[in-house]
C-alpha cells in the first residue's frame, strides 16, 4: 500500500515560515512521488486540517513546529519532529525519515489492543455511551475500594470490627467511603454524559437516593438516565430573558432537575426498582447449584463474546454493581471468565505452533501477560483475524470457567487485578478451586482453538490476509 | 486585496546598498513610513527585531523575510529590497542575503486577507524559478509583475 505521510507546520508568528515549510514539504513530496497532506497553523488559523481518519491511516507524521501544533492528536503514531527551519531547509530529508519510520500501530501488539479499545469508545452512541461513561467513572472507585477491603480482610475476616485498627481504617476507606460513592458516581456521570455539567448534581443526588433507598446499582442507573434527561430537558426548553440567562446553569436547572429527579426516585421509581433489586439479590444469595452454574455459564460466555464490548461490559457492570450489595460470587466468575480468552490463546500458541503465524506466536506472549492482568481485550487481535473459529472457542472456555467458579462458590471482593489480587489473603474465597477454574477454562479454550483453527501451511493464501488483519 | 495593494511601487528598492541587516530593515521601514503604512517606525522596528531574536528570518537561497506585527503599523504592507552586496542574516543555510521582503502587519487587524496573500508569497519563495525572477528583474514594474 502507498505510504501516506501527513505533516503539520506551525511557527510563533505564523506569517511566513509556516507556509514556506508547508510548501517545501509539499514540493519535496511531489518530487519523490509521496502522497502528502500538510496542515498549516499560521496566523490565518488552521488550514487544511488533518482529519482523524487521515491521522489513523497515515504511515507517519512530520511535525515541523516551533509552537504548539495539537500534538496530542498523534499519540501512538510515528512522528518525525523538526523545527520549521529544518523543514524549509531539508524537507526531502524529513520525508525520507518519515518513510523510514516503522508504523508503530502495526507492530506493537499492546498498541493494537489500545487502539481497538479506543475505536470502541468512539463508536459508542446514545444510551449505551452514557451508561459506559458512568461505569468508567465508577470503576476506579470499585477497584480502589475493593482492594482496600481486600487488604482489610488480610488481617482476618472480622479484623475490621476492632475499632482503631488498621483493618478498620481500611474498611472505612474501602467499604464505607469508596463503595458508598459507587452508585452516586455511576448515576452522576451517566447524567453528566447526557446533559453535561447541569446533569451532574441531579445525577449524584439521584444516585445517593438509590443507594440509601436500597435500589442499588439498578436504581443508580435509572436515576442517572432520569436526571440526565430531565436536566437536558430544562436546559433545552427553558428560555429566559438575556439578563437572567446567567441564573440558568447555577440556579434554575440544578434546583428543578434535582427536585424532579429526587421526588421521582422517592415516590415513583425507587420502590419498584428496590423490589427488583431485592429480588435479584435474594435470587443470587439463594442460588442452588444448578442455577449457579447456569448464571456462571451465561456471565462467562458474555465476557468472551465481544471481549470488552457492550456485552462484556454489561456482564462486568452487573458483577461490580453487586459488590455494593455484598454479593461476591458473580464478580469472581466474571473476572475468571475475562482472563481465560487471552490466556487460552497464549496456551494455544504454545502447544500448536503450526496453527499460528510467527506474528501471532509473538502476540501470544503479550496476550498471556494481558490475560493474567484480566484484560480480556488482549484476545481481540486473534479474534479479529479469525472470528468464526476463535470467538466460539473463547466463549466455551469462559463459560466453563464462569460455571466452575460459581459451582465452587468462589467469591471475589476486588473487581479487578487478575492474578495479582489472588495473592491478597482473603480477597478471594475458595482460592484454590478458583485458580483451578481459571486453569481449566484456559485449557478448554486452548484445546477448542487449536482443534478449530486450520494449520497455517494448509491455508497459505488466507494466512497472509490473516496476518494483515492482525497487523492492521 | 491583491499583492500589489501591499507592495506599493514606493516600497520596492532595487539594488540598494546596505551594510547590515538592521540598515536594510531601516531603509525598508522608511519606505513604508513615507506611504503611511507605518506611522511609528520605532515601535514597528522593535517588533521586527524582536522577531529576529526569536529566530532568523533568513530562509536560505539568499532570501530573508523579516516581519513584525505592531501597533505602529496603520495598514498591512510589504516592502522589497534587492541589495548589491551580501548582507549577513544568519540564514538557515548560511548563505548571505540579497533579497529582503519586509512585512508589516497592524496589531489589530480585521480580516486576514493580507495574511493569506503573505502566505502565498511565502510559498512562492520556495520555488527556484520565482527567485530567479527576483534576481533578473530590471525595473520595479517587472519585479511587481513577477509577484502577481
């Protein structure tokens, strides 16, 4: 494929050098027959601006700037840095340097995973995007709180009951502070995503009411959407005379939206959601082993279905939300099932080398590291290259792991961390069976993958396109 | 606005003698002062020299394009000088300067048409045939014609 080069030129005054550098680069590229686009950031403003798609598809970017040139746009891309003067003097040389750069995104496996994650968040739209905004704001609290609680359990399961002890302090940090903020933050940031800043106050308050009213994370989600759309409604519909307009964001919207959200939460939707939540909690607490296995199978398969996509995140959000209700088994099942896809692929590349290209075998090692860290997205490049064989294999392995974890009654108090939280005493209940569940799932995944995947030699033609997929 | 609105005939100094970069800027500034483009020559020159301190405007190929944005400028303007002896401009490529474009931009300027014209000029300077015309022009009219 033709290598497309992009360039940005900018200088402090932006009257002349910016344009001379641009012309020099364009001229040099023309002489070499290289496809180029040059953005100029001069006193006229930004002209010929590079689009996101162009940046993504570019082989490398020449940044000929003596001042800010919006560099953060090029994170993860190969960039040739130069001064404006160097571009005017030696544009041809800069082009050669740019062509010689390795297109990092194609080489670096972890980079690819990051890229896939980024593309996904860019694709998120509508309610799902709002929900994910809330979930991603909540997760750090869950992680910090969960680990603090797990550390407290290190001193013994009831150590926190002794006042003034470190265990009690850790429990206060994790349990009564971080976890108490979970639902309000979830709700607040869902609303923030919908209505911007005016949504935050009603969202936080609605979430707090959900939390104290017993409707838990389901109530928090409902409160977030309610608060967001109520605030957005007031923001769009209320028209005030110009001199009162300033009151709108600081007085009118917060008060009205908070009151409407709060009253609806208390008198209308709080109670039904609370009974759903209580029903769910009771069902989960009283699961017989058949139902437990069933739930584990479903959650596990969901984790592997789209590896970090909406289905995976739904299962994950469900499990983390239940931590707030002291239900730890789904969390354990979900984390285990999220670890086995990359781990299983890693194992598969080890036991059947001839089923994988050299690039895939190298990528397998990285996938192993991502797997033990519970980064399910580590499996994406493999799945993208051969989805119809790889994804079902991963789902089977994860479903088995999830079911085993539930069957063994494993519980997990920290919502993330992979194998590293297993080392914290008391963070995991039934540790050994839990580790066994992960191990079995990994092996099942690997066996499924190697038996479904064709050997590389027998499909020389499709293989080259496969490795391209991995690299693209 | 056309390039000739900026580069008035009075602003073109062909084959002048200038011993230094500053002397050259002085002569071009007075030319623009006479046509009313610059009303406070000192303030404008300070801006130009400050820009020179930040980095040379000697872009190589014997061309320099000093420029300044200042409240001492009444309207956008451009002046050109061809000097008969080499002037040291600490150019990017080390060559002495023979052609100087001095650009004047008012501090507060509505519209940016003049900036676009200057950016076009800057782009033209990167082409050798254009620079040859600057050297070979024998009259002011011929030189302005090359810029059109």
